[in-house]
């Protein structure tokens, strides 16, 4: 029987290889358009029923929570974004798009971005490379067929980034990922010390509504933070990004943020940001394209030629 090495038994070359496989490269700090001091990239992961389906949970009660995302939450989100004239990115599992194609077409018609979020919210790190690759290509084909536009970016389901994900991203010609956490600002992804040209728009659990609002009765997981406190955290994150002249990226889920008492978080936050001024509201794709322009005008160390 083969003996499995424990991490404390790894050679230096082994642990260094793991660390260097996917790494943050140069920080990307373009000049934001329209004289803005801060860029705001709002995003919604439209998981709907897919998390339950992924886990084989097919009880009507569990699935109804996902249906709420489409039936009630997304219309509320659309109304709020339209009232504030703000565009956002919706990361959509392909199965969600197949369940609710009209939702995706309405969002695109209102100027929002639809981006990749897996097939059925699968866990990439548990997949063989061939399976992960096939699901990513199938998902992109599905979203393109429904919306008429090929997705240009990815957020991996549950932010599960496998050893193969970046290679597949590059093969597919995607311009950005939004699943990793090495910086507050966008950065170029490196693969084994090689610049890839792929922009990372980093996420963080602090800036994710699910951390504060998620509920699972069988796992004894209960929401523990009131909406007013979540609003305070998000405002503090934005204010710091505004002060530093950087990016404020936020991840939300329709079936979490879309409830009556929680929609005030989104509404009040956008009002706060607008009152602060010098804000560029952009999709993740918009931010990535601007960062790629900066990359084309600098060398890999960030120096202008």
C-alpha cells in the first residue's frame, strides 16, 4: 500500500510548487473613468435551486428557497438597480439559466452582465480535469444560447478553484476570474510564475452576504448578524476603498439579500456610495477590460515602457 505523505513531510520543492501554481501577479490600478475615485463592482450569484440540486436535496421545501431567488428576489434587485441606474454582474449556474431563461434575457436587456458560475454549482476541486473542462464549456455554450452573448468571466461555484481551473480559463479565452482573495484590488493571475493576462477581481468573505445571512436548520447554521450591522460592514469596506482610490467589489445572493428586511442593505448602500461621490459603477467585465488596457500599457512588473 502506497504511503501518503503528510504536509509536514513535504520537501521544499513540493510545498513551493503548490504555492506557485496559481499566484497573484502585478496589482492593476487603472485610472477609473469619469473622474471617479473608486470603482464599484456589485455582483449577484443567482444560485436559485442549484445548490440543493448539487447535493441531491430534492425536497420541495429546500427547492422552494431557491425558487424565491427567481420569483421574488431578482425582480426586487432589478427594480432597485434600475431606480439607482446601476449595472451589475450576475454569475449564473447554467442550470439556473435553463430553469429561468427569461430572467437572464431581462437582465441583459437592462444592461447587466451574465457570467459563468458553473453548471449545477458543482465543486470544482472534486472534479476530474476532463469533467471540469466539459462542464465549463457546456455552461458557456448554454449561457450564450440563452442570452446571445458569450460570457467573458467566471466565478467558480463556492469559490472552489481547482488545480486545473486557470488552465481551462485560459483555454476558453476568458478575460477575468472572480474567485480568489490575494488582494483588495484587481491583479493579474500568474500560473507557475508565468503572467497569464487573466484579470482577477478578488472576492472576500467579509464582502459576501451569505456569511451573515445563510441558514441551514439541519447543520444548526443560523444567521447571526442583523441587516443593519451588515450594512455597516459593507459601508466601512466601501469607505476604505474610496479613501484608497481602489475597487469595492461585493458578492450577494438573490435568495439571501432579496428579502424585505435585507433589501434595505442594498438600497441604503447604493445611496451611501452615491452620496460619497466620485464613484464609477461597473460590471466585472467592465473592470476587467479596463485592467487589461492597463496591462497592455505596462510591462509585467507594472512599469510603463
